[in-house]
C-alpha cells in the first residue's frame, strides 16, 4: 500500500526540509561549543560562588581575591 501524495503536498514537504536543513547542519557544531566552552565556564562560575563544601551561594572567594594585598 503506497501512499500517493499530490504535487502540492510533495512541494510542501520538500520546502519544510529545505528550511530545516541549515539548522540540522549547524546543530553538531553548536552542541560541541556548548559542551566544550559554555558548560565549563558556567561550572567554573558556579564553583567560584561556593566556598568549600557550602551548599549556598557566597561571594567569599571574590571578596578574598579583591581584598588580598598580594
């Protein structure tokens, strides 16, 4: 049982595919950038806002860095 599509429907499907293709081609590069750059930066900022094993956010590390005379 083959499904027969009209020419207009075929054009609509092809048009949708052509609109999606650039995004699908860029997606792997985007995921690599997220995984190798954005995620580590956000993790580092998150870790820097915690002091030791504290579970709540604190600015102690930045306070120490900005007030240390060295």
